C-alpha cells in the first residue's frame, strides 16, 4: 500500500501539469492550424489562377459570355470553391457565379493587389477571397476573384481540439501506467520489457522467462501506430520541401548515407557497344528501366553491374571489365558480366521471359518452367552476386537490384555482405498469391527477395499481393500495418515507389521547336503537313496491347470514315526477344494485322498504319513525341509504363493528347489522360476520335496538370525516397543493436 501511495503522490501532480499544458497548447495549435490552412488556400488559389489564366484569357478576348459562364460553372464544381467573379479594368463585376456574395465588390478587393488574399466573415461563414490579375501577351484584361468556403476549417479546428484532448489524456494514462510499472518492477525487468515492446515481441519476466505480461501489448500497439503515423507525416513534409534534382540525390547520399557507395544491378546495360563495319557505335537500349535509372546513376556516380551483350562490349572494357559512361561526359562506370549463349538462353529467354514474365502479367500467355532454365537462372544470379561483392569498396554499400531477372540476388548479396543495404525494385506487376503459386520454385524466389532491406513495387496492390504470397507460402512474421516481413531474423520493408522520369529530360534539351518536329515527322513518313498523327512507342511485346490499338484504329475508320486519309497511326516497335516462339509469332500477328488494315482503308500514297519494327535512339523518339498529335499507351497489364510520362514530359508546348490503359500503374497518377479499357475496342476507337477533336484549350489544361505532377514526382524523388528509407532503416538497425546490448545495470 505504501508503494502505491508513493506512486499516487507522483502521478497526481503529473496529471495536473499535463492538464495545464493541454489547456495552453490548444489555442496555439488552433492558431497554427488556421495559418496553415490559409497558406494552403493561398497556394491552391495560385495554382487555380495559373491553370485558368490561359483558357480564360482566350474566352475574354473572344468575348464569349456564354462560354465564360459555362467555364465558371464547371470550375466551381470543386467542393471547396464557393464562387468566382471577374472584374474588368474599370473595376466592374462583369461575370460571377450564382453564389457570388453581393457584399464583395471589385472596389473593395482592389487592396488585395499587394496581399493577394484576405479572410472575411459572412453570415454563412468565413470566406477566403483571392484577387489575381489576368493577362494575355502582356496586356492586362482584368482581375479574377476566387472565393473559398472556410467552414470546413472550423469543423477541423473543433476536431483538432478534441484530438489534442484525447492525445493528452492518452499521454497521461500511458505515463501514469509506466510510472506504476517502474515502481513495481526492478530496473532490469523494466529494460527487458521495453526492449521486447520495441521489438514487437511478447513480454517475458526475466525471473521465470515463462510468465507473460499481456497488459503491455495494447500499449505497445498504440505506441507503434503513433510512431508510424508521425513518421509518415514527417516523411511527406520532408519530401515536399525538397527540390528533387541530381544535387538533392547527392546531398542525401552524403548527409544521410555518409557518402556510401551506390551500386545498381540490372540485366540490361545503359550503354551498349556494337561494331559497325570497322568502327564502334554506342547504343542506348529501348528500356523504361534504363531511361529511369540512368539519370540516377549519373547523379550518384556509382557502378552499374549489367550483362555485356554488345558485339564490341569486350573490346572497350579494362582489365576489370569496366567502361566509363556516358561517352560524351563520363560520370560513372559499367561493370559488365559475361554470359554464354546457353546461359543467356536459359536465364534470360527461358526462366525470366518464358516463366516469370507471363506469370506476373495478366496477358493470357501461359508461363513455361523448365528445370534446366532454373539452373541457369540460379548460376547467373550467383555470378552477379560475386560481381557485386568484387565491386563493393566497403562492407555496407547501398545496392539497388532491378527487376525480375534477379529474384535470388538480394539473399545472395546478403550472404556475402551482411551489413549492406539492399533495395530490390520489382518493375513489373506481382501476381496474386494463387497465380504465383504456379511457380515450382516459389519458396526460393520469395526467400531470395526477402534478403532485401527494402522491396519496392509500383503500387500498393502489388505490395499486398507479394505479402499475401509470403503469408501463404512461407512461415514468416508479417506486420501489415507497417508493411514489413520478418523472415530468418531479417526485416524487409515492402513499400510502393511509383517510378517516374528525369525532369527535365536530357533528350529534350537539344530538341527543335515543336512545329519543326511536326514538320520533320511528317516529312520522314511522306505525309502532308495537315495529317494528324497518333503515336505508339514500345518494345514488340504481347503485354503492350499493340494488336488492340490497331483494331481500335480499324474500328475508328469504320465508325468515322472521315478520318480516312486524314489520320495515320505511327507504331515504333523495337524488336524484343525474337528468339522466343511466342514473340516471333506475335511479331507476325502485328505485321499481318497492320497490312490487312492498310489494304482495307489505304490507297496510293496513304497508309492508316505505319509500322516500323526497328530500334530508335531516344532523341528520335522524343522528336516523334513532340511531332505527334496524340500518344497511345494501351498495355494489357503494366507495372507503370514510362512511355506515358515521357510523352507528357516532351510536350513543353502543353499540347497533345494521351490515351492511357487503365491497366497501367501510370493511370493511377495521370488521371487527366483519356483512360480506356484496351479490350473494349469501341471505347478505344471513341477515345481516338475524342483525342483527335479535342480543343487546344482542353489539351493545355490536361497537359499542364500532368506535367506539374511529373515535375514534382520525378525520378530523383523516386530514387531519393528509397535512399531516405534506406538511411532511416540503417539508423533503426543501429539503435536496435544498442537496445539489444545487455544493460550495464543488469
């Protein structure tokens, strides 16, 4: 009883102090929250003004009152935007939406020219008022007034006060409970309990090692949830404050990873050397993976380990099988790994592309698994692991392993470099657990991937599919709240990292103006200047929906015959895996369908479909992006698909239309594209017609939004997020090592 009384004497003052602090904190939090919301509304208003200025200026110049009213009505569908108004140069209110308050006048808002916005109370509640000048070609047309409803802020303020009260109540309860526990248990028992709580294990008393203490388990769960929520919030704030550039990646490496060595491992190399007659030419492979990772490696100045498959690759490397790239301005090195023709056939064409590729893509092609292919797959993964070990200059490098060719590699590297930070990114979809169970070596693949510190996918759906596969096939410990898997004493974080492109792209810097690109594209294909062009760019692969888009072009000309002779679809298809029978047959199908459609709707000097099965350099592809009127990405199943983002990134004229399959990861981000089901040919054809007839004003609005998203979420942010997570994981591991050490007082 005396011990309880002493504890109570400590707890009561603590409760009083926390209550006083809570009473003082609530108004401070309320004030800060209001300032944050006003700042957010200022930013939102500026973004809306920037988006509306071009279309509104065009409508004002044309003096189309009906279209302006319709445009305003469409804009205020936003649930927080209350009303819109427009003041002419004489400060007369020319246009306003129905809910525009009579108390707000153009003369009153003249003072906003310097401050941009103000908050004013009305009978219906507070309003955030913004005034912005509308200009066209340097000529001022008037001012746009935007009114945002702030009643939701009052509700959130009330909620925040309630949450703060609950938070301090929870803190009081937690601290009181901890105080009582400290009073009742020895220091050694308390340290053991906290250690188990942090590790997420069941608590045992050191005296018997058998008596469980379940009373702390709810506390541990709540604490972990609180830490995870705070960590997520801090991460989003940190990311939004960073300007994601090559310099910021280098800064992350030096500040958070202490300048640790970075190695990238992929099957495909960023630069290949080929003999052309008596000279050696350098070629950049057609690969979304390469286009995403190459700028990251230029920023990190590390080593890229890849398969050397060029005819002149051996002739340009040094004695350690390295070559410096890019050729024009070397900033990192490629370490080439050599494979025999038999190994390449088994590991790459066999297990990777006849087994794992169709298994992971829902494209209705049956996967083929052979034990001989598996043996080559294992052997090649071992060889790449040895190459990484040889290139590592420290015992804890950061290793970025890329794609399904190296499912075993993370564990193999972990065996050789136990303290390395291994980030495995799976660039293709991950199937559901039932589908993945088809693979005869499913346990080995999962164990290999769980050698990673971080395992990344494009979307949360793919992360969940992977965790479900582990749950069904392996005896592993899974925490779905934190999206982590503990297997073999090693923790793996399974997170979504939607991949993106370099911004601005190196391939657009030397491009000609858009009008000149349009003229050159039409001249290259012998077309008149007024011909409208649709574009498809990808490897010749059955997952890309090439047959479906050709059928959509055919259906368009059946339903809208006025496009015959006025529209041509240009398909750039890089040859891919032609030694595999399924790909050889698919190539024949694509060629036959294009020929059939051209015979049906073509005539002398006109082909509805121009099929070019050949490699194009990135600069050529970007010229096509800039010269086309619309781009079609109709994948039947895709992890992300960077062609869609490359097209948007190439259109600095803010014109062009993107038609995008709903089965791509990109469709979750680029919602302003015309999203279609590629299997629905009538819908597909209708999207082509809509894209070809879309007004330039609408094209600009859609393109501006998509370009803004890609600029913010570029490839440097994608890589930076993984590196930041890796740095935090390293820090946690160092802390856990200290926690696990026996206490000096025990």
